[in-house]
């Protein structure tokens, strides 16, 4: 039990320390998100090149989802 509490404390301290810099943390969060989305797109493109059959099947499933979607 003591180990679980000691693990939680380090995670909470940086948030408390950065609470005064909302704009900086928000900008940092947006920057990290942009990097993540860029890498995710790159990984999807790589997967599509490496596994063209699966990528085609995934595209077809997505098209079917979009056709059956109602506004």
C-alpha cells in the first residue's frame, strides 16, 4: 500500500508546480499533440505502404461506415 501512494505523489507534484503557467502548459500540450498526430499520420501511411491489402480493406470499411452514417 505504501508503494502505491509513493508512486502517485511524483505524478501530482509536477502538475501542482506547473499550475501557475497555464498558457505555457497549454502551448506545450498543443505542441506535443501536434507531434503525436504527425507521427500517427506517418505511421498510418507506412502501414498502408507495407500492407496494401489491409489498408484497402480498412478504406473500404471506412467508406461503408460513411455511407451508412446519418446526419
